């Protein structure tokens, strides 16, 4: 009795096996593609943030140098006025 029921179950499952296998492979490929896309997006976001930080640093450095240059010029003018 057990052999007949196993045979009946296998007779039903075997025709559906390629479809099931295709579904599993398709799902795995979709998950892998999603993983790769997310990874790529994270890399792009990190590059954008690095570029933003670098621009911010250059702006900060430029502002400090301009401020220093203006302070030196004011000091030179004040010294020049004192000497005249």
C-alpha cells in the first residue's frame, strides 16, 4: 500500500519538477540581482559622500586661507600707517 501511494505522489511531482526548479532558479537570480544592485548603489553613495566631504574640506581650507590673507594685509596696512 505504501509503495502505491509513493508512486502516485512521484507521478504527480515529476512533471512539475522542471517548473519548480525554474521557479527556484529564477528566484535565486532575482535575489542575487537585487543584492548586486544594492551593493552598487551603496558604492555610488559612498563615492558621492566622499566627494562631498572633499569639497567641504577644500571650501573650509580656502576660507581659512582667505581669512589669513586678509588678516596679514590688515596688519601690514596698520604697520604702514604707524610708520608714516
